[in-house]
C-alpha cells in the first residue's frame, strides 16, 4: 500500500478542544470542592484561599494569608462556614497550616512535583478579588525557580506558571490535568503578564509534616540561591549519577557556610551525603534541622568541569 493510499485524516480541532475541556473540567471537579475562602479573625482583615488535604480538616494556605492571626474563618464552596486555628506558619516557603473546627468536606491529594515538565497543564483554583471559586488554566512555564517573598525571604523550589492569578488566589491549589495538587499558589509579579508562582507540592509536603510534628520548620542554612536544571548526560556519566536533573547554584552568599565550604556560583549539586539531588526540593528536605552543625558532603560538578566533594557545615537559619 502506498502512502497516498492510506486513509489518514488530520485530528479534528473540535475533538481536540473538547478533550482538553473535559480534562480541565474533570480536574476541577476533583479539586474544586476542597478549596475554601480563608479570612483572618482579629487584627487587620484579609482573605485568600486554602484547600483541605485530609478528612479531619487540615487546610493548606499561604503564610501571608493568615499573617499573625491565630484563628480564621473558613467558607466552603457549598456555603458552609466554620472557624479554624492556625497550627503553624513557615515564612520561608509562605506556607501555613490550619485545622478546621469541623469537617470541611472533600480533600485533595498532593502530587509529586518532581514529575512535572515544562508545558504540562496547570490549573489554578481560588477566590481572586472576591470572585468566589474562580478557575484559570495555563501551562507550567518553568520549574525549580527561587523567588524573594514580600518579606524579603527567598522561597526555593517555585513553579512558574502562566495561569492567571490575582489577589485572593493566594493559598489556593495549582492542579495537574490528573486532578492532583502540584503546587500552592503564592505570588504574581505585578505589572507583568502571565508570570505567577506556586510553591511545589513536594516542598509543601515537607513543610506540612514539619509543622504537624514541631509546629515550625527546622531548617539548616548554608547561604545559597539555586535553580533546578536539566543534567547533561555527559555530566551524569562522568559523575556516576543517574538523575536527569540537578541543582545549579545561582548565588553563594559571601561568608556563608557554602562559601566557606568552597561552593561557587555555577556549581551543580549532584548529591548531599550520598543522597541524589535532582531538584531544589531535595536540598530543602536534606537541609533540615538535624544538619545544623554537622559537616555535610556535597558532591558537585564544578564550574571548572570537575567532579568534586565539598564539605559544608550548615548553621541555624537566621531569623
């Protein structure tokens, strides 16, 4: 049979659009009912979004949504209103955890943000500008970003998306096409179009577990800013590692533990204490409070093109 004899028809644009719409609608149907409006009780007013992650009323939101409030008012999509107490806050990732006084209905599943790729569908659900339970959609524009929060702290492992966000979206979920939460919406660059950010779900999961156990996040400090990047196969073979991504140091603070340990801007971090580093979330997880004061081995591919081990002794994160 010749090529011209094959009965091949181009994909129908309407059917493709219909499939895309069904995918988005299905994800929203799964996660939308878990999203609540969060309002502070006492002090200065303010509101944002949050989403339930357990049947017993655990709700994730942004630190800047709750601010210093100890209690919040929670309104679910079906109009149910209850109060909740703030269990813990982490300004370093702009994550806060709330316990509702009563059940708030369905809950969402946190997905694995390591599986994300640029171009994946990203759906934002929240309460922007007082318009309740609004849905916007776009794509994942970049991964493993670092950004500076409004309070000056550097937030690592941030997802950049072009899903439209506005004030009030803060604390709401960023959702995959499969209906899993892949990030916590946290910020939008004012004056720039299609640039918004969410804290990756893997980092959020670590923060949540620390807040539940200790009421705060124990965190070591080495003084770096970094990005997750693709790892060239040649470098992986030379270093004897199997991951396809790594962490590139974008900045090393002068006089910091990283600087004293010989880390340099442009170095690639491949492993910490023999544990593979495939992204910023791995660094966040491995630099917990147990590492403070402990000499820690960093396997790097240096800016000079050498595979080397550097020894860094983290300190307690400055206030």
